[in-house]
C-alpha cells in the first residue's frame, strides 16, 4: 500500500473532492523518509542559485527505498508534492531523486536523458 489513508480522506475521495492539504498531509505522514528527502533537497535548492538539488545517498533500509519509489512512481503523489513545494521532481534510480526550480527546463531535460540515466548507474545499485 502506498499511503495510510484516514477514513475522512477516503470519504472525500468517494465524494469526488479530496482536500489538497489533507492529501499532502497524508503523503507526509505515510512516507516520512521520502518526505524528508524532498524537504532537505528543497531547502538546499532554496539556499543557493543552482537549478536543481539532488540526493545521491542510498536509503538506509528497504522501507525507505519503498517510500521513495512510491512517492516518485505515483503521478498523483508526485504532482501534489511538486505543487506543495513549488518544484519539479525527477527520479533516476533508487536513491537519485532531484528537485528542480520550475523554470529549470534545460537542467531537467539534461537530468532525464538516456545518457544521464546510463551515466548514473553504479554496480552497487544493481539490486536497489
């Protein structure tokens, strides 16, 4: 399961109108490791002039890997996190997540090329 969803949020979804802030809070509490990675990267991005900030630290355990995968693999979750922080997210593998300024089209395009994906591969990531 991707998220631990409170009954109230399930009712909202059944009614066809989920409160965005409640959804973001559900993401934050359900995926604390992944949320923390994004918060750290957003802070890093905002404290400098770079077009993006990226994580290259391996998650500490399988549960953390899973959280990062679930956040980045779900279009709805990823979009909600992007809107909440005002950034774009990108993901290359089990640990290389990145946040981009909304206007960083060149850097985002470079990060998401097949070449960047191939050059990011390392033997220790084969089974991540």
